[in-house]
């Protein structure tokens, strides 16, 4: 699999603008869960974790080559939404990490441990909803 054709490539090309932020975040969340819970991703995480005792630098190399790029891409998308006034301004890297954790919930741990993963949509929807409630600007008061 080349750098340009991996499953995360589509996710890394996020839209630069969106009028319907909630719908776009739901689409991003679906893509993220497909990627993060895929058998390939889970197997890779297991392998990296198992080999870190023998190759301590492996974790950092893996993180820089995949998860860090994903976080940077999502942070850039969220920073643009903040600049447009769609989200309140906070450090975009923190917002990106929190978005990922909110939509993944305990599903990632379940997948890593081989426990059946259920209620994908429920966890994802609740995560997107929680993120929007935390980061959406309050509506201006009516005068």
C-alpha cells in the first residue's frame, strides 16, 4: 500500500469549507470509525504494541507516519471552521484529539481486545453531538 493509496488518504483530504458543519463532522466520524476499527488498523496497532519492547522507537515512528498526520489534518479542518466562526476558538490539535476519542469511545479498546463491537452509530452520533455541544458557539441573543 503506497502513501497515496492507504485507507487514511481519503480522510486526510478533508473539505476546506463546509456550510453544514454537523453533517460534515458526521461524515468524517463515519470515515474515522471505518479506519480506526478496520481489521488492518487493529492488527497494526497490536503488532506495534507487541514489538515495542524489542524496538522502542517503533511506536514513535508509527505515530508520526499515521496517527499524527490524521490529527494534523483534522486539526487543520477544525481550525478553518474556527476561523469561519463555526466553532469556538480553542487549540485545534486538542479539539481534533477530543473529536476522535468522542466518536471512538470504548469501541477501540473493544476491537483491540477482540470483544464484539456493537452500536457503532450510537457511539458515533453521541460523540459528534457531544463535540458540537462543547465547541459550537452560542447563538447570538435575539433583539
